[in-house]
C-alpha cells in the first residue's frame, strides 16, 4: 500500500501532469519555436555575460551542466557548441537534428551535413549561418542579423554579412509538429 501511495505522489514529478516523461535538459523559459530560439540568442547578447572560448571538451558545458540562456550562459563554448546549446535549450526533448550527435557533440561540419540550404530571402529566425573558409557558425535572428560567439567575451549581434562566404541552413525537423 505504501509503495502505491509513493508512486502516485511521485508520478507527476517524474512524468508531468500529462503522463509524458519530463526531460530535465529542456529550458522551460525557451519555447520550442523559431521565436524561442531567437529570444534565447538575444538573451545571451543582452546579458553581456562573458563566455570563455575553447575547442576542448568543456565546450559542451552549457548542455552538460543544464545551463539555460534566460538565466546564464555556458562558461565555455566555441561557435558550434554555442549554437548547439541554443538549440538544445529549446529542443532538448527532440532528437539532435542539428548535429546528429544526441546533443553530445558536433561542429560546423556536422551542421553542414544536416539540414537544408535556404537563400537569405527565405531565411527565418533559428536558421544557422555557416561561414567559410574558416569554419564558423552563428544563429540567424531575422532582419539580416545573427547572434555570433567566436572569441572569449559575450556573444554579439552582427549583420549577417560581417563575414563573407556564408551559407544558411534550416533544420525543418525541429519545426514540424511532433
């Protein structure tokens, strides 16, 4: 009898009111929409909080330590892990369509291997802008602007053409009804 009572008390906390499993990785402040991605990216800019640039394993600290952009920024990142962290904050429930690495890895190359290319005229907030030949990733927030993180310091709001030779990729699987 005690076990049944305990299960009844714990069920809503483990599975939510609807019975669907909760994912502790999901940042509840970020909606799983293009608008949510844009808002999360802009929160990082408006916070002015500094991130230490690294390409070491600690670049995944935002995801590994469940950092949510409304509250904070990851202590460490590089450009691709920063963009991946923003997507994770909105879509942690979904498969990792961005990198195909189950939210545990990836880079500009894996981002380029996924999604579809879209022209600037069809770009929407949340699309990823990949720059070359020096690989770099940023997130499109509309009005020909991106939020970019590429060196120690805060993320920045920049014009999309602040670097030449870019490609815009959309990841529609995130935005289709589940």
